[in-house]
């Protein structure tokens, strides 16, 4: 719904008394103001005011003019956990102009360019996340109320999942009431880790939904005495959390996927356009990684060598090589079906608006320059040595945020996809890395205190 009268009638029907005007900061964290429902016209036409200098990465200081977040009427979302309140995603304006440092506005810019070329970017994202509890001393542990989620391989296990069924069923019912089309939920590879899958949509809708999903899980988890975290790697000996993306370009007129080709000589059912798209993604993968894995913690998930087998379950399930293949989870990009690509490296800790803008730009560069990704890799990448991978010409994803940021600085295509946000992002992430790199960790104390 985008008609204001229809929205107002729906709000009255749903007994909505308050509205959350929501946007995200550079990290993808939801920021809101709450206004009475009677102020709908004001936040639609003018917007809710924010001091941009109080929010990370919005390109403003304490002297800057107000940011005004104007709601997108089409994102009306009643809060399942607070019956009298609804959320609207919004776009930020300054001095009555779209604010280029708004991540949602930036994604709309990139999507507008691709639509002018006759394409729609359709995306599904898989939000893996943990439920944890925090002890009095600040340490965390996997949420395990019945004491049964202790297996080394708990993935899909009934007994391990049973205590979480109330949480997962509540979450599924809430999202399906919103029309998301949740079609499965499961216990993931790590103790206390879960995933809920919902229908793919255009990239903007999916980014809005992922943002709301994080908001929803944070509130619902409290009902079960847990904290929901989308941190990439909360436990060193457990598999990390990804935000795997499934994607294709569709014809803007017909909606038909342009990545399908039953006559594909590589026998993956993919079109030349699709191969060129992933050729661009692979070409820009090292710079793209800074945006899709944007925290120092994300690189505890993207591990090489024996790290591929270092999780408690036996595998990390996170490829660190820049490769693609058939229906093969050891590849960065697997072909899950004809014309259906999945990138398994994207981190749960990313800002989905920035990640999808950068990802689309990389793919379009592949199309524009007809970049061939080469033949698919069909073997087990986990069994290959690093040297063997390098000798075969396959690249390796950055192994630290610092390394990824240096790649981003040199990649004009990915920087341009972020607009002026790129400079703020790079500066902020350099500071994040430097702050992290200067910390003395408990491991260093244990290793070196009496070493010399």
C-alpha cells in the first residue's frame, strides 16, 4: 500500500496508536523515533527530525542541519510484539534533498540505475543468528534452557531444536502475518544458532525485511530469557553466522529471471548474463568483502587452512576462496539450481543496504565488461591446500578488516556504489581496526606473560 488514505484506514483497522519512523546508520543498526499515529502526514511530508552527528556515518557533525526521516508508506509493518505500534522504513532528507549518506537512499539510487537498464535485482537473504545468555561476569553462552543443546553436530537435531520451537513458531507466525512467506526454520550448525527463511523479493524490500527481522528477534528473544545476536562470530569454537544471499536479475517488464538457460554448456542451467554477473562479483570480491563482512569479528568467520575445519561441528561452512561451482557449499558462490546463485560469504554483521548496493555494482561491472568467471569448481575446496588454490589461479578473501579496507580503497566500482558513504565507511573502519589491533587480549597474556 502506498496510498495515504488506505494506510490510514489500515492503521485504524489495526488499532495503531504509534508509529516508529526507522532508518539505519552506517552499520545497519535500526534508529527510530516514535510519533503518535495522528502525525502520519507530518512524517510523510516533512519527516521526523534527527541530529545526524549523533548517528554513526551519516556525514554530519554537531553543526549540521537536521536530518528528516520521511516514511515510505509501502513499508507499513505492524509490530508483532507491540500491538498498538507500526514501523515504517524511511529515507533521510536534509534541506529538502535526499541525503546521500542514507544507506537506503543510496541503495535506491543504485537500483534506479539498474531499472533504467531494464533489470530488477531480486534477492533472498538467510539471517542466521544466535540466542545467547550473559553471565554475571559478562561472558556469554549459548541459550540452552533444557541443557540438551550440547551436541558437537546439532544442526537439524530435533532434541536440540525442541526448546526453541516456541521462539521459532512465534517468529514464523509473526512474519507470515506480515506476508513474508516464511517457508522453513531450523537449528543451525552451532549450539544456540537458528535460521528462518522467507520468500525472496526485490533488493530494497529484502533489505527492509532483514532490518526488521533483527528488530523483531531482539524483542521476541527476551520473552524466552535470551539475547538474539546477529554478531558474525560470538564463539571462537562454533560456526559463525552468515547472511547468505540468493540472487538473480529479472526482466523489469515481465519479472522473468534472466539468469536461466537450459542449454548452458556448463550444465548449471545458467545464462551468459548470469555468468558475467558472477564474473564481476568474483573480480571485485576482495573489495566487496569489506562491505559484506564489515567488522573485525567477521574475519574470525572467513578462515583459511585448518580454520575451515576449526568449528566444534567439524566445519566452518564459510568458504574463504574466491570461487564458484555447482551445488557445492565449499564454494564462495554455489549454483543452488538453474540460474540460482548463492553467495555464502556474506556476514550476518553487514548493513544489507550497503552490501546489496555494492554487490549489484560488482555484478553489473561483470555484465558491462563480459567477465567470464571460468569453469565451475566441482571439488571439495576444503581439501585443497592454500598453495594448491593459489597455483590454480583462485584468489583468497581478505583475512582481516584492514586487508579488506585496503582493497576497497583501490576499487572504484565498489566505492562508487556507496557514493559519499564510501569515505565515511573507510575512515570509520580504519579507526575500528586500529582500536581493535591495539587491544591486549587474554590469549596474549596466557601465551606470552611467562614466555620470555
